[in-house]
C-alpha cells in the first residue's frame, strides 16, 4: 500500500475489493490502512451481490469493524435481496453491530427486505431474543407483517423460538405484538396455550395490574380480561369461551388456576352461572319429582288398579291388565310428567341442533336422552295399571332420572368435584373390568365343568354371577364347596378355589384399591379443574359483555377454529422451510458459478 496506492482498488471476480475481504474477516488494522486518504471513497462500493464492506462486517459479527466503517461515513445500502447491514446484523445476532448502526443511522430501523421483513422479524426468525428486546425498545420500531403475513410473534411460534416468545410476553409492547399477529389476539393466545403454555402464562401475568401499597386499604388489583375473552361479536358461530376450552382440552392447569382466569370465571359464575344452574335444577326437579311420585304411587296401589280380586298374585295379572283411567292422582301426575318431559326433550333437540355432531360426543347426553325417552314410554298410554314391559321401562327411567341429577350437581363447588371424581374412577373401573371378565370366565367355566349341576348350580350364567359376587369377598365356602365327599373332583376343585382366593379377592381387589389411592391426588386435581370450567361452559352460552364495538373484519378473523389455525401454522412452517431450501439452492448456484469462472480463468492462463 505504501508503494502502490492503486492496489486498494483491485477487485476480484466477485467485485470484492481488499476492503471487502478485510471487513469480512474482521481485520480492523487492515481496514484502517485501506481507508487512508482518498481511498475512503471505496467505503460504499458493492460487490456483485450488492454487499458493501459494512454488510460483510455485520453479517460476520465484527462489531469493531462495523463501528469504524460507520464512523468513516459508511451509508446504509441494500444488497440484491434488499437487505441492509441492519438486517444482516440481526440475522447474525450481533447486538453491538445493531446498536452501532442504529446509533448513527436510526432511519433504517423499519427498512424492509424482499420478503418485507424488518430486522426485528429476522431476529425473531433466528431466535435472537436479546436483539428482539432491544429493537422493541425503540418507539419508532413498527410491528409489521412480512410477505407470509407473519409478524415477529408468528415467526417465533412457527419456528418454536421459545426465548423470543417469552421476551415478547415480558416486554411492555406485548399487547401490540399479539394484536397485530395474523390470527388475532384470542386465536394467538390459543396457539400459545397449545405450543408454548409457559409463554401464555406469562402473558396472563401481564394482565394483572396492582396499584398502591399492598399493606394499605387503597391497594387495588385490576385484571384485564380481554386476553381470554375478547370484545363482543355478532357472529353466532363465535365461541366466547374458546380460550378457556383450549386451556381445559390441553390440561393447562397453571393457566386455568391463574388469577385472571379465576376472576373471569368467578364473575360469570356469580352473575350468570349460579342463576342458570338453579333454574335448570328447578326445571329438572319439576320433571323428576312428579315422575318419582307417579312411579311410587302406582307401585303402592298396584293391586288396587291391576288385580281383579285380593287373592290374585302379581304374576297372575302381569300380562292381562285392566285399561282404566279412573285415578285422578295418576292422571294429573302423568300429564305433569308429560309436559316437563317434552320441555326437556325440546331443550335436547335445541342443543343437538346447535352442537351438531359434537352433541353425540358426550356420554351425558345419551344418559339424558335415555331418561326422557323411557319416561315417555312409561307414562304413555296413561292407564292406571302399569305392568310388564311398561313397568320395567318405568324402572329404567327412574334409574336414569336420579343418575342424571348428578350431572346438574357437578357444577356446585362443594359437590361437583366428587361427581367428576366418581365419573373418572368409573372409567378406570370399566377398563380394569376387561381383565376381571377374563378371570371370571376362567374360574366360572372351570367350576361349571368340575361340579355337578344338581349339587350346587344349574347353569353357566349362575356360575358367572356367583364368581363375580365371590370376587367381592362373599366366598361362602361352607355352602359352595363342602362337604368334600360330594364332589367327584374335590382335590382339583379346592386347589382351584385357593388359586381363586389369591387371584380375585386379594390380588385384583388390592390392585383396584392401590390404583384408586395412587391416583387420588391427580384425579382430585383434574376433577376440580373440570368442575371449575363446567360451572361456566355448560351453563352459559353466548355471554354478552361490554365492548361491542369490534369491527366486523376482526370478528370474522377470530371465528377460525384452533384446528384451522394449526393447519395454517403448518403451512407457514412449510413455506419457511421452502424459503430456506431456495436460499441454500441459491448459494449452491453461486458457488457453482464461481467454480466455473475459476476453471475458465485457469484454462486461459494455461
């Protein structure tokens, strides 16, 4: 350089000057010597990719070189992909380069590249949460969507950059970022609950605002509820409890028990849920109590209405019954039950119409339908005497009627947890019964083959029921297996009986007890959560609340289901992967082009 100053302007085949090379590798002393005197004019020269020395310094994280170039008058240029040095510094994750650029050239903060990404979006894409926090601290930093209709939170979610998402949730501008995301505020909250529940919980923490000193009476705590239930939308398909349902579906207990969620649910339960529960309970009792009174009165006066004389037994009149309607009490109770049964059937039909196929996904709906339909078959025709099949149907309707009453009580705080615990344990019992049935079949068929029919039982079904009862502890050894001399295979029978005692009443029953005791804490916690949400979800539909000024476009946006949003997220992930593949192919193409040029140059020299 001292003897040949023109050497500073020599370029390679890629139009790289020595300054480009020195900036790329971070050789600060060489950069300083290359920019002496009139050579400073080369500071903004671009190579064949549109890269300046500042681009190369920032893309490789050489912050000292970048600071020096900026101090010497380097300007913010764009490369062939419309990226500035700030874009490359954010992609690299060099916070000092970003700080240096914005300290001297703040006007490039919101510059867009060819994909309409800002430096903030690229930092989120690469997972550099510190740079995201720093860029968000600028008031002029805009939250913009790129060509894929994603902002920085959408990008962080699709790329699973948890640190970036958490940094956004903890930042003062978290609401602005969530509101400008592609799915909207509520659906983004649902997506976070599914993929990043810890971030969703941190956002809920941001919704609690305390004012004043906690030890003083004027201390107040305000909760922002719009994050879990947005403004009113006139669209009938909009689910007002979508966020809460997502919490419940994916078992986000930390979010369900959060103070903000509790405040919303307590407010709704106090104002609407409890009143709805009482009204529904009263309406159901107006159906159940007359039905019970009708069944009991008919049973108590059965001989009076059904028998032709006092000596006739129940088995004698069970087929041929008198068809009379002389009892005023029975007729009045029949019509009362008929009216309220029709009311409940109309409610079920409305619920079926509203929920469509989802109605048939819940076992409780089958229980209710069975109870109402059997009640109709029991009271019609409305004769005083009810025997035979009609009497059996009445017994079934009574069973389902009282069992369905527990469905109404599951929303009551002091009783609901036990109802849901009972339902959960019943499901576990049904699963275990599959194993029980194999053991019962094994022992029942064995004893049926070895013991004579006239000695104890007459058929295999009797043995099946007896083995089932014996499993519960009613062994009755003296009645069933003594004296030995009456059994032709007494040794084998008693050996199998000893095996039965160890296998059924001891091992299997203790397994059930251990299963119940071991899971009781988890069952109780889940039951409390289910009851917590059931207080609102089944009792309130379309809760109307303040803030009905939301525009139609935003309302339509929020109607998307979590399933659609999940598909959309996957498509966006595929777009990102395709973009990365295109970028790699572009680099490989450039490498092949360079190799081709080098080979041609070598041939020319030869």
